[in-house]
């Protein structure tokens, strides 16, 4: 087959090793279209928050209608992300924007902040919709279709506080226990992700610093133009020269603003999104290690129970022979010796049934 006859459908997950391909002559089968728009502020006695309108258009048979319109707040997006991670712990879930501060923004309800978040939430939902597995998640469907009261009721159906605390304690215990023997391919992935995360975080910090310094430089340069104009009014001999300098400064300000606009729109969000994806990849590797640690723990428990069962079987046979052929005193003595020999017998059974790594 010609290598140019197909192209990647989406970025391959580093945990799957399966290339998603799409043939060029294959028709576009996209059947789920999502739009996030119209942010709306809500003020209550307890809090102030923003909701976003989500319009979903689909031709899928599992949906009751072809079009839905709901409103969701940022906490609802967090809930969806957590549900996707619970249902698919080894898949890379698309990242959400930070909860409070987006790089370069200060005001939480600033118009630029809200618009930046809206775009990020729009990308998040469409990436989930385009994923071959996540798109069919039931919680994702409910998120897109359920009205406010239905959605609130569904969110309350999750595990209770004690159950979540138990899961958290178990996860911490497994992480403390660690993985005895991680497969080599996952060792390589983990090392690559750690190195990549360090480098992309450094690039992100440098980019933010460059933007900040350019902003300070621009603000200072904007003050020089009016100063030269005022100066030219008091220096007749230098008036033309000072006005030319002021004009040059004005052109430099406009050029710098244009450069900063492109820098903040084309580079900063992309670099920071790589940072978020690196964090998601590290979280996936951590969950994979927890699953392996849990598997190792269950294998150890199973091996131990099997050894105990074999030990009981040997002791039963040993006791039956003693009761048949020996006096009660000798039977008691042999039972005592059997207890002393337990560690030796258990070790022999373990050797016969080695633990699988």
C-alpha cells in the first residue's frame, strides 16, 4: 500500500500503540457537532459564576433528538472530565483550562478571560466528540443533553463521600506501595514524558516572561511619543526632528502591539496547552501504575491463599496418617512438629507456584 494513501485521523495516544488512520477517499463521517457560546454571568447571595450555552447537533440514533441546547458552568466541565477519567483511566483525556487564572489574565470575570475560557471549553468538548472512544461515553451524552434539573440529579447519583474517601485512601496506599517491575516500554514512556514536561514547562515560563517584558517595554515606549510632541512645542529649532522621533516611536508601538498580538494568540496558548497535555500524560501514567500495583497486590494475595490451601491439604494428610497409626501422644507431638515445619512447607509451595511479574 502506498504510504501516502492514508493520513492520521487524530494524534495517537502514547499509551495505545494503535495508529488511528483515515483513508483519503473515505467520506467524512462526523455526526456530532458542538458549539460553546453566549457566556452569561449569574450572581447569587453565595457566589458569582459564568455559564455557557452548549448547542449540540447530531444524527446519532442513541440521541432522542437531533438538536439540544443546555447551559453549563465550569464546575460541570470539571465533573465531566473526572467522569471520563474514572471510566477510561488509561486514555488521555483532553485538558481543561485552569480553574481561576489563565496565563496573561488577571481579572477572573474579565471579558478577555471569559472569551479565552469559552474557546478552551469549545475545544475540549469537540476533542472529546472526535475521540473514537470518549465520544460514546454515557456521561458525555448526559452532559450534552440533560436539562438543569436532570443533570443535577444525575450528578448526585455518584458514589458517596465515604466511598470516594475509601477510593482516595486506596489510591494513596497503592501509590506508596509502588510498582515492583514496570514494563520497559512504560519505563521509556515515563522517562520521555518527564523530560518533555520539564522542557515544555521551561519554554512556557520563558515565553510568559518575554511577553511580560515586551508589555512593560511597550507601556514605557507609549509615554515617549507625547513627551516628544510636547518637547517640540518648546524647541522651534528641533520641532521637526522631535516630531519625526515621536512619529517613529508611534510606528514602533504599533509594530510591537501587532507582534505581541500574534505572539499571545499563536504561541502562548499553544505552548501552554502542551504543558496541560504533559500533565495529563503524567496523570495517565500514574493511574496505570496504580492499576498495576493493584494487580500485583491481588496476585500476591492469590498466591498466598493458594500456598495456605496447599499447606492445609498437606497438614490434613499428615494428621490423618498420624491418627491412624500412632498413639494420641505421638499424634499430638507430630501436630506440634507440623506447626514448626509450616514456614519450610510454605516456602516450598511458593517455589512450586512462583509469582508472575
